[in-house]
C-alpha cells in the first residue's frame, strides 16, 4: 500500500472546505472538473432508463449497443473506428489505467510516463511492481513530450508508453509531428501505448490528433476516454476505451474481478451523450476558451509569475520560480492568505517544482477576483 499514491486535489479541497466552514471565502481553482451541469438530455436518458427497469447486472465489458456507439464515436472524432468487441465500458476512466497496467506490466517491466503528469500513472505502475520512468515535460518545449528524450529512455524492458494530450496539469497538446515520431518509436520497440484522451474535445489550437489513428497503432494503443470532462459528468463515473484485440479478454477479466460491470442505467446516459446534440459541449468549450484568455493575461501581469498559453484542457501551469519559494509553500500561502485554492506543481511529480496548477473551470468573475487576490497577497510571501 505504501507504493500507492493519491490525488492532492481532494486534500486541498478538504482544507479549503474547512476554511469555508469558519467563514472564509475561498475561490476554488484546485479541482479538475467542469463547473457546468450535465446536459438535460443525458440526465433524462438515465432517468428514463431507471424507470424502464435498467437496474440489473449487464455484461462486464458493457452493453453491446453502447460499445458499438463508442466505437463509432471514436471514428467520428478522428481517432479510428472500432468494432464493439474492441470496446469496454468502466466506472470512470481510472479503471482503464489500472487494468491496462496490471494486465501488461509486472516486475522487471518499465513504463514511460509524463512528468509533470497525472499522478496515477506513476502510482499504479509502482503498485503493479513495474518501474515508472519519468519523461520530463519542459516549459521550453511548451510542456510537450520530446520524442528524442523518450527514445533515450527506452530500454529492452520498456513495455508501455503513457501519453496524455491535451495534458493535465500543463494544458499542452501534442502535435501531429510529435505523435508520428512517438508512433515510430512504439512500432520500432514493440511498445504498447496508453493514450489518455479524456480532454480531447478541449483543444484550442486546432483539431485533436490521436496516436491511435496513425498507421500500425490501432493494434498497440489503449485509447482512453470518458464522459467526465467532455460532457460535464464527473460524478457519474463513466469511462470507456478501445483496446488491442489481445487485451480485451484480460481487461474484461479484471473488470469482472473488480467491479462486475458498469451500472446499466448510466450506460444509457453514455449513449445519449455520444449520439445526442453537440451544442452544450460546444458552448462549454467556447466558455473555457474565453476563460483561458482571462487567466493567462491576468497571471502574466503579476510580478514574479509567467504563464504559457495552454493548448487544451482547462488548466494553466504558471512558472513561479521568480517568487523564490517552493511550489507547495506558495500554494499553501495562496489558500491561507489570498483565499485562492490551487495545487502545487509537485502534486504532479518532481518536475512540477517551480509551478502551480490552476483550473479555470470557474466563472470569469471568480477568475478575475482570484487574480486580484493573488496579486495583492504575493508581496507578503516569505520563503
């Protein structure tokens, strides 16, 4: 159990709620979830399914019609079409990460993962007994994974490469050229790729590109997505993935052992989300785009802070090295003194030192208030 990590966002949220219970006003920029309600047609579909009796066990990998719709959805979004029997549905996206690493990797294997990056990649790898190998994401490369650095880290023991684009926490997005180079590496070294694309729809620099769509990669890519971010459904816990054919049976077996299946009625919500109107999603993305401009401009006007414009997701990852204090100290200071909850960059690995992660999944008014509070408080920061 000591090898299994956690997510700092929920710890910071707890501290923020404790301050609020004492009457403090806190602006929440720590949690990675859209501040929008789930679109009504999706909620209605789940409610209708409950009333229709969708309250029993279903097949472990998911309802056939839902798996078929997911395979078609991947095709419509430029990530390659998949037959239903290559798709699985899980309660949230994290089980796919867990089951993929458990199915593929054991003692002696190595997993390449982005650092800074979602902390579960490293945590689950270590728990499985494999060796996590960090691929540094550097600000001078716009926090994109450098294929040359990846190549230098590949050994005969490397089994899996984890990609996340658009990226949490940095908001970076891999280019077509990046992915072609990484695909060539995967093919040459016989690597599997876990491509975490839960933020695929929030790509502000152009069309999303998936490594799964490149020649030869469909049979070695675990293409991970879900409903949480795109459809504002974090609390529904709905994930799905397209798998190489050889992984369908072992991952289905892990689903059976861990959770039996994903709830029947909520899978009807997936169907409604993937086949229903896109306007609510587009409206949310347009609002995030506007907020991105507000927070990037505001952070760059604060002395001691610089911030790249992220290419996707709804996070910024500002550089605070000029402040002369550790990331964890600055994050704690901003919570306690400015009333702004955010995360230390080190919550996402050692490569996050000198940075903060702020979510702009909050209103423009709240973002402006937070920026003013940060600017006012920082002159009182001590190392």
